[in-house]
C-alpha cells in the first residue's frame, strides 16, 4: 500500500497562516482573561488587598507548577 505524503510539501496560504495566528492569539487572550478572573476571585475570597512583585512571582510559580504537573500526567 502506497501512502501519499505529498501534502507535507505544501505550504499553507497566507490567509491560512493569518487565521491560525489570530486563533492562537484569541485563545491566549482568553486564557489570560480566565486566569485574571481566577486571581480576582481568589483575592476577593482571601481578602487580598494589593498585589506586588513578590505576589505576582508567586502566581507565576503556581502557573509553572500547573504546567509541570500536566506534563507529568501525560508521560
């Protein structure tokens, strides 16, 4: 059985590339907005009044831990 792989040599059109870029950007923005909402809710529920550099770094560390945990679960 011969498998036709010629499609691998095809380049996406500029319109297709632009559509993918816009879709990725939209999902990134949606994810950031969702996260910021989670942060605001956590701040409300824990009576956190202000954010500073240290608290932002702690939030970044927590996000990285989520990624690490997700990678560990898929392996």
